[in-house]
C-alpha cells in the first residue's frame, strides 16, 4: 500500500457532513480516581483556579496562531472532571475563543459533568457561561454497581442531576458502562429500558475494558474480577444496538446512539478526521498550517504543564507533520467507527486520492466478501459485524 507524502487542508465547516473545527479543553482534576479510568486525571487537595484560568487562556492564544482561518464549530470541556471548574473559568475560556476565532452559528459547547449534588449546583452557572450541551457521567443505574465502579454519586443523585440538567441545557447526553463482571443479558436489558424511560436524545454506551495502569487491572491480575466472555460481551453489544435502534436512537458510532440530529458534533469532527485543537495538560490536536496537517501534543503532567505555560506562553510539548501514510491510518481508524463510514470526498480532501489507490484491493475484496465492509460510490463503510470486530478488521486492512 502507498500513500501521498502529505495531507491537504481539512475543511472547517459549511454543510452538515463537513468535519468542522473543534476545540478540546482538558481539565485534569478529579475528586477521586475511578478504578477503570486510564485518562490523564489527577486528584489534588486544592487547585489555584486563577493560575489555571490564565494558563488556559494563554494556551488558547498560542494555538490560534496555528489555526488561522478556521471557524469553530464545537468546544468540548473534558477531563478529568470539568464540572469541578468554576463557571467563571468556563465563561472566560468561551469568551476568549470567541475573540480569537470566528464562531459557527450552530456552535456546540459540551461540558462533561458528574451527577454529584455539589457539581449539579453549578449547572445554571455553566449554562450562563455558554455551555449548551451537558454530558453526564451516570455510568450505571444501581448503587451496588456504582460502588463497584468507584463512582461518588448514587443512582438517585444521577436521576436528580438529569432532571436538573434539563432545566439548564437544551441538549443532554449521558454515559453507561456495560459488560461488567457478572452482568447478565436480562439485567442489561432491564437497565437499558430504565435508561430509555428517561427520554434521552443521546447515550454513550461503553464496554468495560481492563486498561493498563488502572486499579481494575491490578484486581484483574489478582483474579478478583473477571469480565464476561467475548461471546457474552458481543451479545450485550448486539442487544444494545437492537434496543436503542427500536427506541429511535440508532448507533451512529460504535459506542454512541442518538436521535436524528442529536449526534455529538465535536466527536464527529474527530471521526471525520477534521482539524481540532487540544488545550490543557496532555491534550492532543490535529492542526493544518502551510497546507500540511500537524499532530500537536501538550505536556501531560498538570503542574509541569502549568509551569511551562507561565514560562513560554503555551504547554505544547511537540508538533510534527503527519505523513500521508499516517493520515490514511488515522482517517480509516476513526472513520470506520462511524455508521456512515468514510465518504469518497474525504479521501480526496485528505489524501487527494480514491480509496482503491491506497488500500490493498485483495484485502478490500476479502473483507467485502465476508460482509465486513462495503466500498461503493459513496465511500468505505464497515458493516455492523465489521464494527463489532473493528480492531481485527483494521489490523488486517492497514498492516
């Protein structure tokens, strides 16, 4: 397989299928570390909010110099636990973004939040700051499972937070984790029915996995926890797709289901391989300048990142040009997660070639014969079966 040496500029927006341009703002602090989490999150007794606010603004100004001409279509406050941020910090970041870039009329501004009562009290403040989409980390709907997952909220608090969020935000999503130890198909079916009864427009459903360096990995190695067998996890995945599709929330991505028009625009920018900026400790970005896409990476540890920003005005640790081969890999890995797949136009926009020119014909044919992909005049897509075993599919197609 061959690929062009460089990638061309990503479109910043326009029609509803364009990738857009997103800004990801990372808040690295949590009240406690969940045992399954391998994200760049840290527990601190106190945080100097003023220093962090000024550092985020400085990092934004540096990033703006490398993304001139882009129009912001989404802002995503992730973490960590961004709902621990003071609303005035969120407001200052949004205001600075509006000063540095033109904003799309349909701008989506998402903030991840935990359902604990203390954080829920800030919902109105976040909405006043400009947040118009809340992503709530519910994770489970029973207290025993929440305790196992290390969550600090109860099921009752989660339901109360959802009700409170509806008063402040026009768009809401919440997360659930499945394929938990001992979870039966009947139990998951019942939990899905309970979740759907809440009337969501968007649900993210993640299969529990054992991640490197987590408390769950240590417990798993000691034989203290065991995940469901692969076949059982597959049945849970299939039941999830069936039940949510019948309820009017079809899957538009492997782990995400939404009513028509309610997909997360920010995540679509990633999956459609658009440009995005990463602000804050450990945040990654893909930015195009001088006609070439660059991979940017911020210093990971919070306090060294803060010191670095105060010394040099930004927290960037590296920026490297993305080769054509790397762009092909990234685009296919991200795009095949989507139900829509990768449009032919995207291959032309990113690589200036057709998919048949950069992907091995014999491997495409074999995957198509097995019913795992489709390549036609619209583009390249994975079937439901293909997305269910996407890691193996990608390994075969790209290596």
